């Protein structure tokens, strides 16, 4: 199918930040074959012309760090610090998960993501008690793009740890590409504090042998940094560098507690950072210095983390919070301006997780895009300031339509690939059973 989309304002989020009012986009074979001003010449040999009736069109948002299997834990363990939250709430409850809980939780998380404009995500899941193959197949049916990664832990008995590594390796090998190329995986050691050096080295080996990125939580709290320093004599970044983890393409989640020397190490090894501002605030972890990361030439993506520590997956809220925090901590309104922040949530975020084939509206990139109809929304007026509104005023529920690989996933705010009513009912039933 060759489709032409007309009568819209296209915010490309390319490097030049091109915006095309009364623009046109041609989609063929899942990719964008033209983006620019309206041209009659582009209407030949077209299967369908779609009039967008003045909507705003922008690339699908990219959530660079999530935990969709934790969606059923929304509201559990509020107002707790990270360590006790994990050890007394999250990890014990995850041990009670089964495949049904994991599948429904994943669908609920993806439903929230796509309806609020996220088309690509990078996720890390706890494999306890679930059939990860079945969950991956369930995710594939939703139509979303992303990386779904099996967490490596050094928890439990020695035998349990060996099984964890074995299953992580099998998962990595089997899902380098899935769902017609929309899904992939990474190797995901949980963190320097939840993995022994031996487990981290095993993760590195799996990553190298399968040519996959590494996704790991690092330097999230002051306690983590001091604890790693106490055990290994160096801070987390140097610990991972010394082990060789950064020899593979790596994205670290959080990076809240970093110094200039560590930022230089990240730059030297092209380590990327997934910034989770709301989760970091809610858990009392602190505020990552994103301006310094960007000034050092480090790729940064925006992320929500899980809804158990956020408590939503709305990337519009996340990127607005990210921008406002940097302005606040620097006492400088020029920091993290709208064009930079929107890029982190789209094109740069996609690059950070190794998916540069999406994240902007450009020729040969995947046709992953979302639309907003602003004319009946008072908070998006005046229309003339559209670019500002996308960061500082828009909300996830403003999204009308969502396309991934050129296929419509959400139409007029309704998801076409997930039975919304069923998933919501099942989520509440299973969550109730989880606490019995």
C-alpha cells in the first residue's frame, strides 16, 4: 500500500527541526518515502489519500526505560525509598507472578503507552515464574515497537542464579528479532548492586556473542554509589568500565549520581542514558544533571520507569517534567529548551536504544507517527504556538491516532490491537488475587 497523508502540520523532529505546515507525507512498505510540502506530483500511483483535517503530526514518542510487567503494581509501595521499596514490596510481589499476570500487565502497560503516543519502548522484565515466550508473543500482537529484555539477577540460590543466566541467554538468542522486525531484546543485568561481577561478565559475554545492547540500572541513588564503593573500592561507573561492560553498546537507566569524571567515561564509551525524572523524584533518588550529560556529548533519552514508581506512562508529562527540572536546578530558563527536549523524547531517544530507524519523520525511516487534533482543546490554544504546546501544554490523552510501521494502532483514541475492556477487567481481577 502507498498512502499519502495531507492537510496537516508535520513536526519532523529531524536534525534541522523542519516543520511543514499544510505538509504531505507518503508512506510505502512501512517506511516514509516522502515528507515535505504538499505536491500534486506525489499523488500519482497512490492507493489511498488520507486527509488529516489540520491535525498536528509528530514522530511516535520513545520511552527508553520501562517495566511494563509491573503495571499491575501501580500504587503499591508509594512514598518509599528505592531499596526498601524493591526489597519489601516489588521483588516479593514479583515472585508471585505467573504468565497470565505478566501478559495482562504487559498489555495494560502497552495500552497506556500507545494511547498516550508512545510507539517505541525499551523494557526490562523480571522472569520469575512466567513463560517469557508467551509474554513476548502477546507483546508482538499489540503492534508496538521496542526491546523487551530478560533481567539478570544474582538473587536466590546458586542453582537459581545459574538458571537465570541460562534463560537470559536463551531469550537473547531467540529474540534478536521478532514480530516482523518490530521487536528485539537487549541483555539486561539488573544493576551493579543486584549482580555479582561474575553475573555482569556473563551478561557481557551474552551481549557480545549475540551482538546485542546492554540495558542496566546504574547510579540511581547516593546509597547505591556508596555501597558499590564500599564493596569494590570504586563507584558504579568505574566498576562497570573495569569489568568491560561498556565495551558493548550500553544504555544505563537513571544516572542520577554522576560526577564529571564519570560523564567523561560514558562519553568515551558512547554509553547512553535513559532519564527517568518523575520516578527519580517519587523515590527520592534525586535529579539527574541532564544538561551536563548533553554538554558532554552523551545521548540521552526520556523514560517513565514503571508505573509502580511514576505512576503513569505518559511521555508528554515526562518530557515536560524533565525540561522544567533542568531549568529549576540551574535557575536558568534557557536550559533544555523545547526543541532539545522533544528531540530527546523522539529522535535522540531512538538513537540511544539503538533504533535510529524510527524517532523522526524522515525519508526511509519507519512510519511511526502520532496525530493530535488541537482545535477542540482549550489548553492547546492559540494554535499559532503549536510547537510550544507540544512540550509545555499537551497531554497524552490529546493523542488521536497512532501509526506503527504505517499501520494504524490507535484510531480516534481507541486502541485497535488490544481489547481494552477485557484487559482492564482482567487487570483488576488479577491484581486482587495477587494480594490474597
